[in-house]
C-alpha cells in the first residue's frame, strides 16, 4: 500500500479524541496489528521474531504520529512502543468527567443546521452525540442500557428535526405527525430527497428564464434580516448572496473570481440616471436606509424625453405580447440605481399616507426634491412603500427594493423578468427599449403584466 493511503483523514487535535479513536481502531484492525495496542501480540524473546515484531510496532507508531497534531507529536518523543503512546493519549484526552459531559450537552442543545446542507448537518450532529453516548453509557449497567438507548434514540431524532432550517418545515411536520414517528435514519433519507428536489427545481426555474440571459440579479442584503436562509444563485449554497460569493464565475469570459456584471472584458452598458433617497441637510441620518451611488447619464441619450421613451415602450410591449397597452397606462422604469420605488403620480397608490421622515430625493444632477407621501401599488408585481414625489419626471422601480421583497430580477437583451423567490412564479416582465431602458406598464386596473 502506498504511503499516501496510510494517512488517516481525521487528525487528532485534542478536541476530537473519540472520532480519532474510532477511525484509528478500525484502521489498525484492518492491518491485523491491533494486538500491538491491546497487548494481545506480546513482544517475543527470540531475535528473528523480535525484529519482525519491532518492525510492525514501528508501523503502528508511525500511524499514530502521522494522525495527531504536530504539537501533540512533541509530547510522544519519550515513548518507544505503540501501546505506551496509546495509553498516554487515552489518559490525557479521554475526558470522562462531568465538565466534559456538560459541555457536550450544551453543544447538542445549541447545534442547528444554519447554512449547512442536510448531510453536513447530520454528520456534525452524530459526531457530538457519539461522544456523549460513549461517556454516558460507560457507567450504565447492561440491564439499564437498552432503556437508556431507546430514550436517547427518540431525543436524538426530535432534536435533529427541530433544528432544521424553516424551509424544511413541510417535511419536518409530516415526519413528526406520523404514528409511529419514523427513525432518525428514515427521516434523514426523506430530508435528503427533499433537499435534492429543491435544488433540481431551482435549477430548472433558472433555466426557464432563457438559455442566454444576462444574469444580473441585483441582490442587496436586507438590513436587520437573517441571511442564514438566503441562497446564493451563483454557487447554490446558503448563508450569503451572489455579490458576496467566494465562488464567483463569469458567464461572459468563462473565468472564475468575478460575475458578469464585474467583467472588464465585457462591453460597458450605459445606465439610467440614478435617484436615491438622502437625509435632508442637517437632519439625523436614518439607520437601515438603502442608498445607491448616482450614475451619470451619457450625453448621447440626454435628448430622449420621457414621452419619446414611452412611445418606444408602447411599441415594444406589442412585440413582447404583453397586456395593458393603452396610452393611459403609466410607464415604470426598472432602475438598479434607485434606492426606493418612486412615482410622480398618486393615482395608482393605495394606502396613501403623508411622509413624515427626513429623506429627500436627490437626482444625479444634484437636484433635491421632497417626498410628499408614501403608498402601495396592488399589482401582480406588488410595490410597497412607494415614494410620491410630484416633481419627478419618471416612475422608477428600485431593483434593490424588489430583491429585499423576495423578488428575483433578471435582465436579457429582449427584456427583464421578475420572479417570486419562493415559488419561482413570474410576477412581472417588460421589454428593453433602446440602449439602456427597461420598461413595465402598470395598468390602473391592476391587470396582469
């Protein structure tokens, strides 16, 4: 067997003694040399057999030294045989005491899935329980062991299910409502199948958007919200969003390390004027407010008036096979630079209330305009907390606010699509008009886009 195959996967660092003992015992027994540890193979007296015994004992010593931390190796220099090294490690790191048992109970109570996959969560959960059982069962009589194991089996299963992420609530509820309740192994099998189903469904929904879409989902981390359940749409892992992903991959240049929106080789796309909400001068800065840096508009597109763009969008909607094509329907621009939804007309707003905050709208040219009121737009693409500012020239849909409201936004050369994050249902779409504009019609009768 090669030297590489002799290296054990788990290295003992002093805190994982029980896991290390389990793998080391199985490994050495597989080599038929466990007798050098439990002394069932004593050291012979004859020279020929003695040399072979010492050679085998040296192999076991080598396996011990290669499977423990380098700091622990220094403490084993004074031992010349495998059984003495084993006895020393057991004496120091086999913590069979109330303090260690309490620590394990605390670890079990605080352990939860978090951002881990089902398999990762289960593996860590079983490791803690295995050490805890070994400590507890050591002092239990044979008569009481069976009863204690039955109690622990139920407790272990229930704790595993209750510490799952909320997205597995339907499966968890189904498992715990059965009579009798399935075992931990059966529950794990069903959870793994459900996890795979969710991943497959998410992949299919992404594929349905289009074979070559410009995947520019503008995801912003919601302030004050738990991100442990957020899924990255780049690597499909949980606990972060695509903009913070460490496994970024560019779909344009096909190289890792960045997204397509950050690619230097990709031709730049000019953006709309950015509007963002800023506190009035001398006022108190509102915490948790969303901000976006202004983006300057190129001079070549400044001649396009809102009326001209609206006519372009009306024509594009006909080609895009969308409803609500009447000229009375206001056009809304999908803007990645806007910090909030904004409108110059209150005609479509519901639940209108006067704005009592200290924010003002600041445009890219530095002009500051006040916010008069706030309201909602009940639509298949619902817009909440929309700023009403009569002095605006356009209606703006904030990409960042859509994402915070659990909506995915994807752009392509033909248009933009908005989907509900949970169900994947398309709740809004609109065509691309000209070089840099995406438009959406929001009919007053709230019909489907």
